[in-house]
């Protein structure tokens, strides 16, 4: 009986030793597999980090190039706008002088300094002065446009009655409308709508 028990114990010990050996091999294999996965993940993360750094550098360089290009275009546009403003101011000044001379001589005729006028002549002189004033108005509008584009347009706020501003603009342009064969009227009412605005700029817009 002792021999049988001893044999059983040896056989069990052999099985335990074999199980321990197998478990050890399995554990080593799993550790090696985990280490391989870790090495792969580390390599992948390194590649991703390099790619992200390269992409960041490329985007930063492109943004810098775009910023430089945009600044160059803005500077060139500012130069063009300044040159055009100077040109418009010079041309407007050169045009105003002869137009003012035309208007001045027409006023002398209208005041009959050069002699009496017939009704037909007076009508022609009136039309000449009206056309001269219209040309001066256009030149002033060009100057205002140049000032606006250069950021030099001034606005003076005031409390005004909208109806009065509209009536003044209509009366100012009524003669030009009649000269063009048109009838310009405004519907008068008793409204007292008050605005805080620049009446000169409002008149320019309506004109």
C-alpha cells in the first residue's frame, strides 16, 4: 500500500511540475505577445507624432505665407487707392476751375452786365448755369467718394425732421428733373419723424 501511495505521489508531482512548466511557458508567451504589441503601439504612436509635427509645420508655414501674401495685397491695394484718390483730387480741381469760369461768365450774362437779354437768351443762360452746377455737383460727389474710400469721410450727427430733409432734396433736384422732361414731386404730410443723423449725407444718398 505504501508503494502504491508513493507511486501516486510521484505521478501527481510529475503532473504538477508539468503543469507549472506549461503555465510558465504560456505566461512567457503572453508576456512576449504583450511586449510585441507595446512595441508596435510605440512605433505607431511615434509615426503619428512625427506626422502630426510635420503637418503642424506645413500648416504653420502655409499660414505664414498666406499672411505675408495678404499683407502684400493689402499694401498694394492701399497704394492703388491712395493713387486713385490723388488722381481724382487733381482731376476734380482741374475741372472745377473752367466750370466755375463758365458759371461766372454765365452769371454776368444773366445779370445783364453785358447787355439786356431776350427771354430765349435768358432761358439758355439759365440752362448753362444749371448744367454747370450739375457738373460741379458730380465732381463733388467724386471727391466725397474718394474721401469715403480713404476713410476720411466725416459724419456730423444732428437731430433733424426727415420730412424737411426730403423736401429740400426734392426742391434742389426739381429743376434738373424739369430740364430732363420729368416731373419730380413729393407727397407732403404732417409727420414729425425726427432722426439723429447727418442731414448732408442723407441728402447725398437721396440725391
